[in-house]
């Protein structure tokens, strides 16, 4: 018999996520035996309301976990251990010390360790009851593992009692294994995935019409019930079941959303697969919806919406959402059909209940109806070319679209200047026919990217490639998350030290820097330890937020060129509601006082044709000031720039307005006319459904290209910042410019071709009889080199709008 020792040892360290080492032992890691280290993939789950009752204690050379319960009741923590299918018996050992054990209200006086096989609830191993003792006591047990059990869950703590419960040195030994027969292997596979039940759909059912509609793809299989009525009953959580007339479907759910929710997911409809989904299956969900938003205290400028996506409920980093999380569907007051699909077959098997369709509705106060929800799969070998297709194009995409001529004229006028060069010899005599090469080194316009601290600090090959790519293809950076208040307080890669190191590195290499964000003004984006102050001591919280602004700007003084002072005020306005609109003015004043030289930006997702941003003022102030910026400037807030997020680009607004001007330029002109401030585009990315579909890849590249052209062609635009560039560390991986293996995508090539080829001065000219020549160059840093008669001279020059750019090169 082969014995494998599984070291869980020292539960306290597991709870901290520490890697443990076992000498001369095969150690369990993520479902398989490997030598060396063991890191619990889940850790010990500690409920938030229990975190003050669970501590890691060190006494002398001993480290152990302590659960403390002062009042009678339940104090339970748990951990789940994956099991191998060949294991048949486990030996368990743990050292426990229980003190001050008292009876609870139910008269029980219990502390115990309860093992459970979640997949086999009827197979209940004996519970270990732990008795009071001032000394450590060892408890052992041996448990039979039922065939097909995938995990063993431990629940440790008090049951309707109180006291102090210490644990240490917990070990498990696999004391017996089974040789799996072919029949047992087949049984395990069926238990793991389940078998699809045959489906007979009534001819008059809505699902029958869907099977007929999509027959060119292949045989559709409905994984949440075989009829429309059955599937709609599986929609959980919200709403009232209603019957619909005059539509292809009959059953719907009506949801009243009162608004004021912290997260869109707090009001939702959800379904889980009841039938297995196999590797190679393609998922397609279709549904109908309509909706109307209700009057908003602060209007976000958008209508009713639903945000659906399909996510995995299987643990592990490779199993995340199967469709794009941020795919918001804009609803009208008429029924419309929508699709959610994975255009590539699933890479994994999903047993019943392990995929969830989540339809988030809590974005705002709205009334929404959703019906005809049909969740189907098409097996391996289906003709995916006939899947429903989005029109991956846009008005103005054509190479000869009229707006391109105006953009080129604007760029020539606003983004270039005359660089005049005079070449003389040692006697100050003009040198005719000299070859002058003007080579650009860096743009004055910001072509930057958000950066991810965890990969930037990585000293491996990916970290090296990440840093090299930044220096080669971008002239500015801004930490994506590590300057956000919540993440910045962590002690991992998002820490203050790592963030400072990144910004110092950027300074060393001459990169522009942006800071995001000083105040994201909601309780949701506030560190956990301060959230309760909103109710218990709001005045104290007000001062903490103010101090945070001053401390941040002071800490990074000289390392940041441009701070986003506020962000997304439409959906994040708790602090303004608590303290009044003048509180935002105070944040800008504090930031200016902490660093008079840094630029201060007011950032919002999108602005409309009236130059208002999505998060407007309350109604009583809106009529007078139009929006937050008007109010802030009227109260002397020191705003330098207006920021507009660029998620999905600007090409949806390329159609000309009634004056013949494309809408992005019209909006930016209105912003400048109303507020007389420069503009910057932040968080630009272009997401697609399938990162391998040629049509979508071409569309994505063109959207980025045209969005950047639109921005570069506006005279008051100061820069464009991408919100990430590498698939291995990107909030929306399909939007990345480089794949995980660092091969470049068409969108990445579009960026390089535009910024570093088309808009990159690299020109050789010849001086005239007076030794003079002029190059029409892009604003920025250039290296000018002259060659003649074996002599060479080089000089750096910074071409700046409004400044004379004349240099003299002397050949000695």
C-alpha cells in the first residue's frame, strides 16, 4: 500500500495563504500530488462577521489558530480539500485545546470538528467532539471516502456555545487506495458530468421555433428545461411572473428596480444549467427585453439597461465568466431580442449547476421586463458560421469617409510645426547641400497606457517584456488600480512602495504620468474600516477623506503630472449627498494646496452634446450650472483638464450632426467653449466577443485607430491613455493589444502604425544655397543630425506649439 501524506498542518498559516513545505512528502496541490510545496487553493473561509474572532497566535515556537467566542452561538470556519478519485480511506489527526467552554441558549456545550463530503451528503463521517482541556489534546479518526467524492469539507468551531478553541498541526494521511475498474471509471465520469436527458419539445412551444430557426447551426439542446415555461420558472431572485401577448414567447418576468443599489448585481435574475455542458459545446442564450428608466435624482444620460453574462461556478483561475462581463444591453420601451454567446467552443466540462447566467439590473431606478429566455448549446462539430452575428462595423469606417480629410487637415494644422535648421561650418559660413536627418524621439501628445503593478514588479520574463513594451510603444503611464484608495492600502503588489517604484521608473525614462483616482466618491469605493463611519460618525469620515486627498498628493509629489481628482460622479455620489456639493470643491482645493504644479482633472465616462457629463448636479443646481464642472468652476475649484473615459472608443458618434461636424468633435468643442479647459481621453479600450474572429479583430483595430485619430485631431486634446495593453494582465482581455504569449494582435499593429509610423517624424532633407532647410515635424522631442564631407553633428530639439523652433548646427 502506498501512503501519501497530505500536510494541511498549521491551519493558521493556511488561513494566511502561506505556502507550506513538507520534507520527503508528496504534497497535494490543486487536485494532484506534487512534490515540494502545498498552498491551499481556497484557504480557510472566515465569514466577515467573524474576522475579529479568528486570530493567528504564536507562543514560543508554536503557531496555531484561535477561535474566540464571547457570546453563546455559532462560530464556525471551514476549508474544503479536493480529493482524488482513487482514495478510499483517510486518516485524520489534529491537536486541539479548548478553554472556557460554556453552554449556549439551547443548552449545548459543544466544540467540534465536523467533516462532510459535499457531493455525497448521505455519507456522514463521524463528528469529532473536542472536550475542554488546558493542555493540547490529539484527536484522530479514519474515514471511508465514497466513490466519486470530489472534496472533503471541514467545519471547525462552536455550536450554540462559547469559549476559546485552539487548533494546530492538522494532517491527513491517505491510508488506502482503490484500483479503479473500467466500470468505476465510467461511473465516475457520469457522476461528474451527468447525462443529458432526452428532450421532446412540444411543436407549439417557443423553444420548438428556436430549434427550427437555428437548425443550420446544428441540433440545439436546451440546458435549463425543455420548454419555455419550465425554463422561465428557473429564473431566480427578482420580479413577478407575467404572461405576454403578441410576441413569439409567452412568459416573462417584470422587475421593479427602486434604485440606490451599491452594485448592479444587487438586483438580478439568475439561472443555472440543469444539464451538463461538455468540452466543445458552444453556448448561446437569447432573450427578449424592454424597459423604461424612472426619474433620476442624478440622470446618467442613459436609458434602461440590463447587464447579462455567463460565469463559471467552478473554482480556479481558468474558470471565469464565459462571456464579456461589461456587455450592457440598452433597452427601449418596445420588446427587442438580444443574444449572449460564446463564439468559440467551451474549453472545459461543466456539470449541472456549474454555469450561471446572471442578468444584472440594479444600475438605476427602472422598470424592466425580460422574457423568452432560452439557454441552449450546440455540440462539437456544429456549423458556428450560422450563429447570430453582430454587425461589426460603423458609419464612417470607410477609407474615403469625408471626416478623414478634415482630420488630416486638423492634424497638419494643430499637431505639427516648422522645424528650421541652419547648417554652418567652423567659420560660420553657410553649408549648402548638407544632408539633414530629423528623427523623432518622443511625442508631446500623451500616448499612454494604464499599467498593472503585479506584472510590472514581476522579475520573470513576462515582467521584463511588459516593461520593455511600455518603453518602446508608450510615452506615458498611470497605475491602473494601485492608486485607488482601497487597493493602495493592501500590502501586496498594489502597495505604496511598489507604486512609488513604478512612478520613479517612469520619471527616470521620461514618461508622462497620470494618477487615478483621489476620490471615487462612494462608500462602495471606501476602505472597509471606514465604511461604518458613514452611519456612526460621518463628520469623522469627512475629515478622513479630506486627509486622504492631501496625503496622496503629498506622498507622490513630483511623481505625477496629472491627477484624476474625482471619477464617475453620476453613480458614485454618496459623499456629495452626505456633505453637500461644496465638498467636492474642497477636494480640488486640497489637491492644489498639496502640489501647486500638478494638473487636476475632472473625469467622467462620457459627455453629451451639451457638454454635460453623465453625472449631473441635483436638479435645483443643474439649471443654473449645467453640470458639475460648471458648479465647480463657479465656486473657484482649480480644475485644469476635463477627462473623458474612452471605453469602446468614439466611433458610435461618427455620424455628422446638423452642422456637418462629427459628434466627438462637436462635444469636445462644446466642452472647451463652455469651460475653456484642455481635454484628455482616459481608459480607452475596444472590447470584442471573440479574440480570434478575423472580422471582430479587424473591427477592433479600426475602432482604436479612428478613435485615436479623432482625439489627435482636436486642438484642445492633450492625450490618449489606453486602459491596459497585455492580455495576461488586462481587465477586459479581448481588448488587449498583445496576446498572453506576446504575439501582437491587429489592434496592437494599428496602434504602432498610427503613433510610431504615420505620426512619427523621420525625414531626410537637403539644405539650400543658404545652408537652410525646414521640416514640417510633429510636436515633441527630435534628434537632428547633419552629415556632409565626412563631418557629423547632432542636436536635440523640443518642438513646442507657439515657440520658435530654429536651430543652428555647426560643423567643426
